[in-house]
C-alpha cells in the first residue's frame, strides 16, 4: 500500500481511481462467468466466482486503507464526505458484482438458450454504463487541474449525461427481457425461475449504481 500512500499528496482522486480500477477488474469478469455458465462449465463458473470474490476483497482492503488515510490536508477543493461518498458508491458496485457471481453458485442453473441473446444484451448494456462511469473517474485529475471548470468540466457533464442515457436504455432492455421471461419461461422450476429474476435485477443494478456515481460527480461540478 506504500505506492497508494504516495498518491495522497498528488490528488484527492488518485486513491479513488486506484480503487475504481480494482472495482473494474471485478466487473470485467462478469461476461466470462456467464459465458461459462451458458456453456455448462460449472468448474469455471466456480473458479471465476472465487476470483471475483478475491478481487472484491482486495477492493475492500483498498477502501479501508483510503478511509483510514484521508487527511484533512487533501481537502482544498472538496469536503472529505464527498470523497467518502464516491468511495462508498464505487464499493457498492464491487459488492453487487460479487453478489451476482455468488448467485450463480447457489445451485446449478441454466437459462433456456432462446434467452441467451437477450440476456447478453442486458449484461453488455450495463457493462457499457459502468465503463462510462469508470471513464468519468479517470477524468477527475483533469478536473482538479482546471479547478472544476472550463472545457474539462463540460466534458465530464456530457459524460454524466451519457451514463444517464445508458442507464435508461438498460432499463428498457431489462423490461423487454422480463416481459419475455414471464410469458415464455413458465416451464422452469420455481426456484430457478426466481433465481433468474434476482440475477436480472442484480445485473440491472450495475447501471443504477453507475448512474448514482456519475450523478455524485455531477453534483460536485454544480457546486463549484
């Protein structure tokens, strides 16, 4: 953690960016784990779930380190509570990712092949929403250099608007999938049916959480 400690003197956002990179690593494994599930490769599902859980734990450790070392000398541009809120929102995305992976290990489950394409449309839309929120976090050093103003601030505002649009599109994809699922998946055993509903909801939460993170950054811009 020594390299992380050195970053505290450079930018209040640098440690948060490192934490977000660990969150992004967790999220990056989601498509792989669902590919393995649909291929019937349960050992790989279990291995990826363990990898995601280990990565989430590492992100948790980084979160705790940041919380314990945020000194008041950093807060020349913003309140400590703002940084901690951003950190908490990032952490919630890692938590949600781990929860999704764990849901796939509760019992052997399968989604009818006719739903695979629609499901991946939902997953990829949520991943795109997260990716845009991740890119916003990568821009924050530039915001510090411009004191949260100018062209960089306008660029970030537009990026937050894109996150909101992607989140809305994700909602539409999820609703369409649910309509199909309720009318065409009645043959599934009840426990499996309800587990898939939980998985759909949890995947959809990735966009909601990403939008919450982007909105928090937008709020910082509005008060500067």
